C-alpha cells in the first residue's frame, strides 16, 4: 500500500509481558525555500472604506502553508477576517484584531487565502491595512503530542528546539516555528508519527 498509512494502529512488543506500545514512524517533512516573513506578502497596504470590504483581488497565497500577520496604519482598530484553506485544502477562517501599527500574528497555517474581510474606516484619515506572512509553518499531521525530533534550515541543525503547537482535531493548528528566521532556504523537520 503506497503511500504508507501510519494510522493502522500497529503495535510492537516490549520486554514486559502484555505491554504492546504503538509503533511510531519517522517522517521527514520538507518545506521548499520558505521566504522570510513579509508584512505585505499577502496583501499590500489597502485603504479602509466607510463600509466593510471583502477583498478577493490582489491577494498572494503564502509560499508554503504558514501563519499570517496584519498591521494597520495609525490607530486603526477592528477585526480582519482571513479566509482560505489549510494544507489539506479544507476551508478555514481566522479573525485577527487590529492594534494600530503593532503587528498581530495569527496561529493557523494557511495554504491559500481566498478572501480578506476588512473593517470600517474609523477615522477621517486614509487608514490602511497590510496582510503578510509570519514564521509558523503548517505541519501535515494532527498531533496530540510534540513529537518533533529535530529541525534543519539550509541543511544545518537548528541550535535550539523549535516551538511546536499541536492539536489532535484541527490540522491548521499544528505548526512549527524555528528558532532562527526563515530566509528562503529549505527547512526539514524530523518527526515521529
């Protein structure tokens, strides 16, 4: 059977009678050249209007499944809703609250962005919102435990362990963030599944 399905509940023997643990499999996940994070990587500065907007044009999908971030101009407030798909092409959505010029990061890994909902213009200024990419990469497994063994960037072992977020139910909530910044070189993750 190809590719191999690790979810068949295979058991292995132990040296203790009657204790048969689950068999684990080593997987290598490669992200091809994820670019450095960019605050305009998904949507360039877009002016807010007197009504809520749903943007569907001028959007660039993330280069690999990863989380997004937003930033407003001046004292912009309100919710930005990001709609798209996860690494499995399932529809997902995340709401992020603007905090003026402070960047706000999401937690879900988006493969594609299908639309972005922007809030109403709250001031008389020509306020804008930018949407970009951040550094959390989407894992292709629903994990209940952090079973990441090692992470490599540009074939070099990361000096510090990555930050891993797991969720057994929602694929898009399973992410990994390296201790070093992404820079357009390959990232490899070794994981037990």
